[in-house]
C-alpha cells in the first residue's frame, strides 16, 4: 500500500514537472497609433500602459493616440482580422500557434495601397511595435500585444 | 431380537450397557481376544477419522495449517541455530533496499530534470521576445525605405523600424 502510494506520487511529480505549459485561447490587441508631441498630452491608452516607457524612450513622443484597433480572441491560431482607421488598415493573418506564440502575417495598407508587409512570431510576453510612415507632425505606429 | 452381529457392533462402539452388556460379554467364547479386537477397532476408527478429516480440509483450514506450520518452523529454527538469539521478521523494506530505492529515485529525477530543463531553455528564449521573421516595403511607393529590427529589453518590446517611408499629411491621422 505504502509502496504503491510512493510510486503514484513519484510518477505524478514527474509528469507534472515534465509536462509543457498548457495553452489556452488568448486575445491579441492590434492598434494603429499616432504618436506625436503636444502641449497637453492625453493619458496613454490602457493597452499601452505596460510599454509606455519604451514607446516614449524609443520614439520621443509624449502622446499616443489610438486611431484604429481590433481585439481578437484566438482559439485556433488560424484566425485573421483587420484593424482600421479612416485611411489605414492593418490586416493580421494568424498562421499557427506554437508554445512560443503566434505566427502572424501583417500587412499595412494606406487605403488600398500596400505599404508594408512583415511576418513575425508574436510572443505572448513580448509586444510588437512597427514604426510606420510619418503622418503630419506625428508618427504612425502599429502595435500588437497578446493580452 | 438383535442378532449377534448387531450386538457385537454395538459392543465395539460401546453402546451396550447394563444387563444387555453383561449378557453379551458372558456369551463371548474368548473375552480377552474380543477386548483386543475392540481395541484394534477403536484404533482403526481413530485412524480413519484422522485420514478422512485431512481429505476434507477446507481452504481456510489448509492455509491456517500452513501458517501454523511456518510459524512453528520459523520459531524453532533461530532458537535451534543461535540458541535464543533475537528473532528477525523479514520485511521487504530493509534498510539496504530503502537506500537503493532512494538513490535510484533521485537519479531518475535528476536525469529527467536535466532533460526537461535542457529542452525547455531554447523554447523559453523564443517565448521571451517576439521575433520578426521578415519584412518588406513596396519599392515603388517607398523606393528609399530601409528596415531594421531590434529589441527593447526593458519592456521586452520587439521593434520593426522603418525609415524613408512616404510621409503623409496630418489628415491621415483621422480615426
């Protein structure tokens, strides 16, 4: 009896220590953001709070305003979606999920014109920031975050 | 009226008494040989009872019997061999086996831990930061555009940095 219990406990511990992290459905937030310097900056959107320091340091702007966004719950890792503003469109095509994150194909359109295309492996712990074209005195940024 | 054989059988079984017993014993031609025969019959009866009883032994009686025999044997052997030395009841979990089992378990655990940790490290590295696999811009729209990639370790942000994309008027910042 005691021997059986010891064996069961040992196997359970072994399996638990060896099994990979369980995957679940996760939400990817994608945003079209205009970064600019203004006299009275608006508070940063909540989706960007965790990377506020990096955004300000990297791009040197004091305001980050979301002009288009999409929040997509990924269940199969094969979904695609669109985040749009009046003139821009960010098409995201998820092409699979791995332990590391999601493989995404991203296309930035200005109206119907393709400006930029990239493939990325989006980590669940690491946001992706893409510097887009200059817009007026500001900068268009494309940001993807696994929430 | 009982026949001689019936009375003989009853006498052997000790079922005659009183006047009947006295009459029967008086009718015996050789009482001594009859008594000897009675004793033999009793012995035979006892033997048969014992043998038949052994054949109809039930399972639990059989095991109980075996157990009793084993206990008796184990109790007798040490006292015979060592003359009153302490009797040790053997168990599976001896100290040596416990030590071996502990050592083997530890070795198995360490081997698995090493394999799991070694396999996990590359995955954790790739989980840590987003990777940009490739990027391209339309050379017609932005012929002078350049692309670079880097990571801002502070917030674990991966950046795709473009330069030379076509600039747009501020109207394009509309929601």
